[in-house]
C-alpha cells in the first residue's frame, strides 16, 4: 500500500462540498404577508405567518405525503389557513394550556385569531396521509387563539 498525497486544491474542494451538504440540511422556509396559495413544491417548508395584515393561506389540493408547518410570527391581525376544496377534511386537534379545539368534518379553515388571543409562537403542523384529509396537530396560547372554522 502506498501513500496518497492530497493537494491544497483537492482539500479546498472537499471543504466546499461539505459546506454545500450542510446548507442542504437547512429547513426551507416561506413567509406570508398577503393572500398566498401554496403548491406541492412548498411541502416540507416552515411557513411563517406574518399576521401584521389579515390574509388567507390556501393549501394545495390534498395529496399523500404533503406536509406543512405554520408558525405565527406577528399576531396583530387574523391569518386563515384554507383548504383547497371543501371535500377535504381536517383531522386532529389544536391544544392549549386551557383546552383544545377539535376538527369536525364541516371545518374548511384554521384561524389564527388575534381577538381570541393568538400569540407569536403559536403553530400548527399539517400532513396529508391519504390524499383526502389533513392530519392536524398544533399548540396555541389559549383555546380560542387557533381554532377550526
């Protein structure tokens, strides 16, 4: 077995490749400040809801494997997460230290309600498991802060 010399150019190249690989691990994000329609390409992103203005964020049509995480980063106005079609259902609940809100088949949106006590840091995660329904889990400041509607 012989020895192998590695030049500075190769070392720099390896360092560059490592830095690029580390950047790929960074979570993709998107911030909404106005009415926005998400696409399947946004799946897996953390969506920061800038509630400085009232707006809706419309989900793409439900498809197995789509996931979204929503974090409220400004709570001065309402932000609604709206289903693409009324035939889709939310399944699950959003909990708070003083209660929870559970989804029903008639619900078509999730409301980050400023007047209900929505606060910066309230969050909801959605995952479509069967192509029809969105599994929901979330945490809010109060039971009236993030609700199904």
